């Protein structure tokens, strides 16, 4: 028997052995399944009371445990939004009807290996580095779904990214290393959406703007980051660093003359480095949280009175919050945050933006729950109220009603979405096995 043939036989035998071993593990694995359905219907509360949302969402999650070391997660989400077709006077001939009526998202889809203190995950995942409510601060790894301005559950709006996640977990500390081979970017509202984020200043000429969803050149270089966490007697802190592409783009604006004079805004994603820290301290039930992030040479859109371009500035973001001790099932928290830009004379925003936020929740008899978040921009007096009441129909389903109310002058951070204010009702059910 020749050496090459021997090698081929050995290689084939090894591959067959691996496949058979994996197949046996898969057959012998322990599986669990979740199937969820979510329906939400809402109407605008400012201006004409037409349909604001009419969304049906189906989610599937599967967990498999092959042995003490290997496991996997499979999750998908599909949604249909019928509001845009139901209100043709509001959304006809816009990109929002074309791009946001049907969507499919991967959820957690990864395989995990763990051995003692070491854990490795590869696949679509969510990485949470911050715990503030209302807005994202240190939560910089995953892109976000901003089609509805980030309303609702932050974990639902956080989009899974394909990455390699390595962790070394000790009793009071941990190290984490991330590698993201394919950059992913935040999902932004389309032209015609209630939550269109890209708007020219009020001083700009009244020219229609079409927003492209995809950049002319898609970034392809990998991203990487590190995080160290330490716990000492109720004091938790972490340090982190991420070298990546900004999840939110700057826009390159060009002029179109056919079929009529208009502007086209094309997204452009820039490389970014961010470093920061988080601290959480428990003072006898009073929980103090803080996050600090330094973005280096972050690029922003500028407007000089005639043209839209971009320039760079360092940005410092910090947030400090206090959660009061739970009392009679009440949950109360307060939060102050600030964003400071080093160079701001040329920006489309103020150099310092600060917000005050409050969270109040209460669980009543029969598990009826009230939840509310109030966000107030002190720099322009705009505000957002998110409030809901939910009640369980069974152990696996619930119904809820709520409001999302934007207020403020036109052109302010939250006031520009005033016409998107809405009242809604939802139904959720979850089947488990």
C-alpha cells in the first residue's frame, strides 16, 4: 500500500469517525424549544389617528446540550409590518413600504464549548457591556434596530452579530476577547419613516432627500475588542476597548437632477476606536451604576450653510444612575447622562447634550405590571414618555397597552419625532418544550 493511499485512508477514517461521533452526540443531545408570537397594533396620537404599527412577529429558539462541554443555540425572528400598506396616504411611494414591511433576523445562533474556567462561543451573539436603561451608552458591540427610534425592549432592538467570543471566568474576575470577522451595522429608518434620522437643518433649502440603505463600499476588515471585569465586596467594575466600524454612519450627500432636483444621502461607515469603563456599587440595596466611553476621532456630519460634509471630533459619553431598593414590588431608578464633543462649532448638534431619565415600575396583584421610562433632553427640553400596563392571560401569554409620547420643538432631538407618537395594544404568547 502506497504512502499516499495510506494517508488518504487514515484521513477518510478520521473524518468518518468525527462525523459518526458528532452524529451520535446530536442524536443523544438534550433539546429544548421556545416558539413565541407577538402581535402589536398602534395608532398615531398626534395629527391624524391612522395606523402607526400593525406588526406580527414569530420567534423560534432551540437549545441543544450534547455533553458537559458542548452545546448550541439556534434562534430566528421573522416579522411582518402591515401599517405601511394600511396607510397609503402617509407611506405610499416611500422606501419604508418597500424595505420595512417584511424582515427576517438571526437571533442567538452559536455553538459553545466550555471547560472549567474557559468558555468559547462562535456564531451570532449579543454582547452586553452596559446596563443603563432608555438609551445605549457602553453597549457598543452590537448594531441596533433604530427603525422605531429604539423604542421598546433594548434587548429586542440589539441585533446579533457573527463573532468569536472567548472568556476566562474566575471566581471574582473575568477576561473577554472578541473577534468580529464581518462588520454589521445598525438598521436605520428608511425614507418616509416616522423616525427618519437624517434631516437637513431648518436653514437648508427645502429639497427632497432620499436615503440609501446600503453604502457604496461595504467595509470588510475584521473588528476586535477586549474586556476585563472584577468584583470586590459588592463593587463591580470593568474596562473595555473596541476597534471597529461605527455602527451609525455619516452620510455622503449628492445632488440628483432626474427626474427632479433632489438630494441622495449615502451611508458611509468609518473606523472607530472606543475605550471605557463601567462601575456598579451596591450600598445596602441602593444600586449605583456608571458608564464612561471615550470615542476617538469619531466622524460626524457637518453643515456650513451650503453643503453637507463630515469632520472628526473626540466624544466623551458618561452616565450615572441610582436604583432604589425594591419596596412592595416598586422599582424606581434615576439616571443622568452627558455627551461631550471636543470640536462642535461645525456640527449639526450642540457640543454638550445631556439627558435625565427616570424609570418607575410596579407589579400589582395577579401579576399586573406597570412600567414607565421618562427621558428628558436638558439641552433642548425635548422629552419621551414610554409607559405600559400588562396583564397575564395565562402562564404563557399576556396582553398589554401602552403609549410612546414624543414632545418638543421641531428640530430638537426628540421633538422631531412628535408626529410618530402612538398608543398601542399587544398580545404575546410563548410555547415551550
